[in-house]
């Protein structure tokens, strides 16, 4: 590669024997045993969710251009499309839960903007590990005897684990939180088509000021900034991890032409797309 980086690996969900329900439970020790070539330290982009709990040990992880230090009580949630790598988990121990995007479709779509890594309060870690252990035992029982398998039960146990580990969940029934959830889901679905908050306001039946207030309360930023950040993240992913030329990235993200896209990218990052790709890309940047 011209920029000296390795290309990103695309990881597809391939269930292990007996794990046909769309969820399976591993641990860091199993990851190290299976990955004798240490491919985990290279950039990878899964099409499934990976939820990890750090029960002990320390390490390092990178997700979407940010580095995270891992320690006891840490949680990592890699969602489909996120580019990440386990840069150092040789001493980490704890469960790894893999599940398909549709296994908890409504729940996970609503939490699409949760951080990639966060720290659990000390008193919550044992409860989270207990929930993960319960899921592991039910998963192993269904693998041993398919007659015991219950997708509904596994789904409920996974939902319980996520509820136990997610940081600062938005309160149910709060109008402002409900408005932000609706906006967040709409942005995730339409950010490659709609680049103006007014588009979402019209589709959701709110005015722009309502969306802005709700987004500021839910995400700490305005509705337009929230939308721009989602477009920018996808732009960075495309530039860094695909061979698409800048014009192709612009089209993929719904910009009229490469000039508009370059202006947007430079305004957000202070760097032209081609220069950013040269610095961070894992794919051939020669077509930028």
C-alpha cells in the first residue's frame, strides 16, 4: 500500500456449530486461541455486534480513529460497520458476546450512538458479569441440546445484559428523550440522503427548534452538529478503508459533487479529503 497501512478486513458473521440463533458467547482467551496469526491487531470491519466486558487485565483498543485504554470494568461495543482493532488484549479476560444485527433490532438501533468504549461503576461490574454468565450458560445448553434452544430467551438475556451495561440510558417516557430517539434513528437511516435538519423535522412532525432542544439534551450538541458528525464519520470510514475516489465518496454520501463534499470535509476537519486519506487510509489512496 502506498500509505504503508494494511487493508481493512471485512468480517462476516459465521455462527459456530450449535450457535444458529444469531448470538454466541466467547471470551478473550478463546479469541487468542483462535487467532494464532494475531489478525486481531489489524483493522477489521464486522457486519455483526461485538460486546466485550473486561473482567480483569489491561489492554488497548481502537475504534473509528480513536484509541481506548482498557482496564477492569471496561465495556467495548463494536457495532456493524465500525472499523476497529484489538491493538493489545494479551492480558485481558472477560466475555465476548457476538450477535447479528437483527437479533435485537429495535433495541440496538435505538442505541446506535452509544460510545465504543466506556467504564462501568465498580458495583455494576459483578452484575454485568453475572448477566453475561447467564447468557453463556443458556447459549451452551442450547448448543448441546437444540431442544433447549430458545431465541426468545437468549434475546431477553442479551437485552438484560445491555441494559445492565449501557451508560446513562435515556429515560423512557420523557418527551425530549423520545424526540431525540426518533431523530437519532432517522439520522441513522437517512444521513446519506438528507443533510438538513428541516428534512428530519418534516418527516418526524416536529419543528427544527424542537429537534435541536431534544438533541442538545440527549447528546450535548445541536441537531445540525449531530447530523454533520454522523456524515463525517462515514466519510472518514470511506476515505480510510475503501478505495473509492473522492467523487465516489461524495456520491455515496449524497453530495451533489466532489467540490461540495470537499468543502464540507475541510470545514469539519480542517483537512482536505485526499490529505486525510493519505494520513489515515488503510486502502489504496491512489485514486483520491
